[in-house]
C-alpha cells in the first residue's frame, strides 16, 4: 500500500485549504486573463436572464449550465497555458498545439452556449 502524501489533509482542513486554493486561482486568473473578465460579464448578464427566461427547471439548468461552462473551460485553458509556459517559453510545435487545443475548447464551449440559447429561446419568437 502506498503511503499517503504528507501534503494531503482530510476533513475540514482539506475543505478549507481547497477553498483557499480555489479563491487564489480565481484571483490570479481574474488579474491576468482579460478573456475571463469578458466572459464573467457575459455570465453576469446571461445567468440571471437564463433563470428568468427558462420555462422550467430543465431549461433554466441548460441555459445557466451552458453559460457557466464558458468560464470553467477558460480557467482550464489558462491552467493548460500556464503549465506549458512553465515547461518552456521556447517555441515548440507541441506547445503551440496544446495551447491551440485549449483555445479550441473555449471556442466550442462558446458555440455550445450560443446553440443552447438559440434552440431553447428562438422557438418563442418564431
């Protein structure tokens, strides 16, 4: 049996540490990523709008979930870019590809959000 990591904790200590790390990550991303700030404005507008426009719980969940997924994927993309840059700042095909794939994930998430909103709300106005 493998020994436990000395850096791992459990219970309330773990939860408090995880929350602290998460908030530090959000603050760092907010200060360094203009895309995240822009997407947060999108969420600030669309989230309450989706909760209001959704006709039932399912529609509200789809509208809110597709909206919240955008900054989630942006945070993952930022983490990927930071990890690649930590390894090396020298141009490399694999580094470029990893960053392009992360960017593509954000693009597809934005497309998913737009498609979800369109499919759920457009029939009301046709």
